[in-house]
């Protein structure tokens, strides 16, 4: 089977985008297997994950994402911006604001376009942060789980647990570049107190409106950016008194602007989505 694909990235968090509205891909190859094959950086196209454009019976369009290891997260903020740009510029949807069905619930992107009708930035209403431990899920007697002590290999780690439809453990450090991300990230990702594993963000507060972030994503390892992680990190930073409700998040791949509207309790994320190349691949 020959597949047409689009390779995109959101500040370095990269994806193979596939249109499966007719269900032909799913009928040929299971999505988890396809993700492992296509995301291989030596034997495939190379990506952090694949994203499927799907029909939806209840929303304007459907979205699914599979990590490079074949696991399926509920949502991806950087991937959503890529998804939103692609469905608009391919003419699948013509509205600049639309609803997307995801495993994390309804997500609403809003596009800014230039005079040539090309998307220049995307603001995504990421919905409300989830702070109740049982819904993250995170094993804790405290709600919310702010600055919680977790034992990792005999050492105490302080983290704040937040869900943006997928689980995040946010850890504040003095120097994010000094973190042994692979070892510490993996240990926390698979910690028994996170029964569905967890994305891990290490955050260095710079001032009350800037944060520097590194991320270890469950199922993908270190990535250059994580949109839901940036949202969770702003929430955690507010709850721990490190920042205000609007901040610029500096990630390895670029910057995201995150705003927590406390009146609606919704998180808004603004950033770019970049098209890398298009092609076809045999599967």
C-alpha cells in the first residue's frame, strides 16, 4: 500500500501526518505498528509520532496520535497545531475556528492567516487543567498534588501533578540544562504512583513571566517540545508561586506562549506549526 504523508513539526516536536478519513490505512495496518515503522529515524521517515486525520460524528474533525513506540496518548499540543494548519490548508475544513474530537475531549484551535490564506500561528483552547489526582491519574492523598514528595531510587523528588488530558509531572530545578533527563525522566515516567505512566517536565523559572523547560515524553523519550507539557508547567508554576498566569515557555525547539484564563479555567496555547516536506511511502 502506498501512503501519501506530510511531515510537520511544532517547534521541533515532529510528526508524520496521515489522512485516514476513509479508514483505508486502519484496514491495512494497525496504527501502533504503523507508528513504529514510520517513526524510525533510521528505517522509516522519522518522527516523534504519527497523527491521523479522521472523520468525527460529533465534532468538525477527528484526531488520533500514536507515539514512536506505538503507544497512544490522549492528545498532543504541538501535534494539534500541526493538525489544525494541515486540515485548513488542505481544504478539509474552511473555518478558522473548529472543534476537534480527541481522546482528551474536544479541542478548539483558532487560526491566524496571512493575505495568501496561509496559516501563520495557531491558538489552541486546551481546555481545563485536571488537578484531582485520581483523574490524572496519580496516587496521592492530597488534592491538588502540589510540590508532592515522591521517592525515586532512594531519593526524594518534589513534583506537581497536572493533567491536560494526558498526565504530567512537573519538577522545578535551578538549572534545567544540568538535569540527567534520560535517566531521571525514565524513572519518573514509569513510577508506580503514575499507573498510566507520565510525561515529565523539568522547569527552570527565569522570572514571573518566563520559564525554561525540558521534557521527557512517555512513549517517545526526550523531545524538543511538548505543548500539553508547557500548559501543565504553567499551571504548576502558578500553583507553586513561580509565575503569573501568562508566560513565555522556552523549549529546546522554540517558544510557546501559554495563558491560564482563571475566569473560564481554560488554558490557551499559541505557537507555530511548520511544514517540513511531503511524500509517499510504501507500507
